[in-house]
């Protein structure tokens, strides 16, 4: 479950790279974070009524400027109220719902793989991540999508405004999960890999 179409195109490209080409998954897109969170408990209750034992639900949202612990707890609480188990419970028999946050926004993951950014948009410097404000992708302030737009426009792309879905598709096609330096991406990747255990 994701909050917007750009996350859908990113995961369509990345999940097979993380879990293998034969991974079976479906992505449900919402009309923003508030829509996802507002419908979450009701949707999870619906899923609980037919969820096979070997299926898992992953909820991915942007942290934005929310308190990460509170936001994650909100997702966990919705899952528990729906009668589902969560990874946070450390259950020996597994879990049904994995909650993950992109810090601050999904675009931080693109800054975490500057080689992919450069492959999609060759005028972007492969040394972009050496600049102080981009060394830690999850600590970019003022909005990561805005920072991405500024950097792409600075080198001549998206002059009339960032096309988020297009950029997400083009960058994520080149992403290599193992080299991504975004901690929130690394946590997401480890979470997905834990589904295969």
C-alpha cells in the first residue's frame, strides 16, 4: 500500500530487484498519505477476511515532517485493531503487516543512488552526493522532491516543473538496491527481504 503513483512506479521497478524476478506482488495506490492512513484500518480488516497465510502487506508512506515513531505507531495500531500481526511484535511465527517510512520523502531514495540519477539524467553530476547537503539523503531539508526538482532543473531537465512519475520511473529503472545510501531505503529493503524468510 502506497500513498501516490510515483511510489508505485518505483516499487514496480525495485521489488523484483530486491526479491527476485519471480516475486509476486500487487501495489495499491492511494490519493495521498491522508487517504492511505484514513482508509488503512478498514482496508486491513477487509484483507484479514481473505488473507492467505503466506501473504504479507507492506505499508509505505513518506515521513514528511511527521514524528517517525508516532507515524509508524499509527500504522501498527491500525493493523492491530484490524486483527493482524505486525513485524514490530517480533513474533516467532512471522507477521502479516510490515510498515515502512521513506525519510523525509521517497525522493531521498534517488539521492541515495546518485549513479542511478546520473544514468537517467546524464547531466546530473555523479559526485552530487559529495556535496554536504546530499551526503545523507534522509537528512535533506526543505523537501526532497523540491531538492530533486532544483537539481534537475539546474542542469536543464524539467524546466516547467518536475514530472514526479516520469522521474520516478526513469531513475528507479537504474537503481541498484545494494548501493543505495539512504538509511530509510536500507530499512525498507531489509524489511522486504525479511518477508522471504
